[in-house]
C-alpha cells in the first residue's frame, strides 16, 4: 500500500490502477470571469466589431450624452396614485394582511365587492383601513368587474376613466416635454402621423 501511495499518477496507471478523477470546486453565484474583448483576436478582426468601434469613435458626443442621462440623479415626485404608490408603501401591516387574505379567499366579484363595501362601514375597522384596502380594490373592480358597482361607484369610475383619457391624472405617463400622455394626445399623434406630408411639421417629433 505504501508503495502505491508513493507512486505518481502515471506510475499508478502503468501498474494497473485507474487514474483518480480530479476534484472540482464549484462556486455558486460567483461573478463570471470574462476576458477582455480585445483578447479575442478572431473577434477583434471581425468586420462587424470593427464597424462598431468606428461608430463609437465617430459618435463620442452621443455616447457621452447617453452616459450623462444614465448617471443623472433624477428626483421623482412621491407617487400618490394607488397604481404607483403600491410599490412605495412598504410591507403590509397585520390588518392589511388579514384583510387581503379575506378578500382573496372570496371567489366571485359580487361577494368580493360586498366584502369591500361592508368593510368600509364596519365599526371594528375604523381607523385601520388603508389605501391597500380601499382605493386599490376599487380600481380592481373597475378594471375587472365594473358591473358589480353601485350607481355611486359607477359614476366615480366613469369620471375617473374620462379624466384619464382626456386630461390625465397623477399616474398618467409623461412625454419628453413633461406633458401628461393621455389617450386623446395619442389619437392626435396618430392623426398627425397619417396626415398628408405637406401638412406635417418636420420639426415636431412623432414619438415623444
């Protein structure tokens, strides 16, 4: 045995003993080691790669401007609309968790709406209802089952949809000029896009 242990791998193989399999160390979630692109001679000589290099050299200002946009520290307004604020409200508290579990356990939209309405007048919930248990469910009903709305809620929902389409709301997307992007504005852009060429102002961008 000592003789075998003292042999090299080649000597053990010649003596009829199988070569030991190597041991691999695997590192999970490790950052991959990537060789510099220029180290690949074949890629460096590729016409597409060379063309891209030349483009970058010719458009250095464009690249610098893009970098400035990425690096710019933009301060956004605190989201106030439920659709956006849902991502900034943090974790649910115990009441919200319990309320949402009860809401999700109900199958039909009619019963969900009943649960929603009764919660708003239930004395034991006074002071505990939040945006997650009042406003967000309201928009869920409007988008998925507006037929369950009471007459009052139906009017509120229709007014919301009208404002969203025409003048925009707090969570309406904005154009590059800062104006709210509404469906009416979009329709106007489509009309402009398909208008005769002589009526178009080339200085006005179609996509903003």
